[in-house]
């Protein structure tokens, strides 16, 4: 199981490191206030970003996750994202 470390890097911006023991990847992620309110289900921003990575890692290896992206693009690749991320807590 991968270890996900989320660090705030400015307003709505996060630095995420995913480690699995063998290697690690680094990601720059942004999330708008609107998306956090709509999809975050009351979670703190860093917990929401972590849940987004849990969602992604269930579907693809860490190396396939974009190095820089806004959370809003996840639904383009995975149509079930918005429905499932609201339920994740």
C-alpha cells in the first residue's frame, strides 16, 4: 500500500508525495474552493486531496498520475470520480 503525504503549498495548492517502498512520485495539485465545497463533504482540504489520491491509486499506478493537475480534471479520466469522492470519508 502506498503512503500518501499531502503538504499545503499555498492557497488551494498542495504538494503530494506517493511512496510505495520501491520508489516515490511527486505531484503538484490544485483544488478550487468551489470543488472543495461541492465534493469535499466537509473534509479538510488536505484530507480531500489524500482521498483523491486514494481514488486514483485504486485505478492506476502512481507513475501514471499526472505530475501537475487540478482536481477538476480527474472526472475527465474517471467519470465516476465525483459520485465516489463525495462518498469517501
